[in-house]
């Protein structure tokens, strides 16, 4: 019992400290909101792996991954980056689920179980008005190499698509 209490105390301290450190970190290299300039480093990496891509109005890169059974999955590589201590990081994400209703406990539990089963990325809940979406998201080094970005894109797409296939009727994302 003493060990469990000590682990809980150390864990709570680490969470509290991470909130302090993360809240003090700022964005690098761009303005927030719509109209952000696309990060040319991403374009160079995508072209090196022969990805076809589009750039959204918000300056993010988007690629469509194709899977067996004519399934597709849209992946977004964010141009906006963040400083975390001495690391510049960016997010790569893909939508696995979306609803205008309340999320069921079954869907939330399934997302948490998927988080525990994967090695890269996690589902996060994003809300906008009445719409709730589960994005499968990974944070990677902003100055990553082409092979790492390539593998990250497909890992994110595959995980989000598997979740979508299980919980959404159709191939929506």
C-alpha cells in the first residue's frame, strides 16, 4: 500500500509539473488562426516521398491515404509548431469519429483502449459548437526526416481508419 501511495504521489507531481512546463511553452514560426503560412519543410518531405497533397486555407498540408477495400483516410500535417523545452514539435492527425450528439461511453472507452494499444499517437476529443470529433493525433519533431513523416502519416491514417471502420457506417474521413 505504501508503494502504491508513493507512486500516486510521484505521478500527481509529474502531471502537475508538466502542466506548469507545457503552459509556459509558446508557438514557434507562425501566427495562429487561419491564413498561416504553410511550413515549406513539410512540402519538401512530402515531395521526397512522392505524396500528392493539398494545402488547406489554414496553411496545413493534407494527404489522402488509400487502403484495401477502397477505404481512404485524410491526414493533416500541421504547419503550426510548438516549442516544448528545446524541442520544436508539430502535430499530425486524422479524424476517426465525429458526431453532433453526445459521445457514447462505448465510443469513448473504445478510443481509450485504442490509445493503450498503440505506440505512436492517441485519440483526442475536439469540440466545435455541437460537433464532437475524435482525432487520432501524434506529435513529432518539426524537423523530422522524410521517412519518419511517411511512416507517421500511415500509422495515423491506419489507426484512425480502423476506428472509423468499426464505429462509423461508411468511409467518411
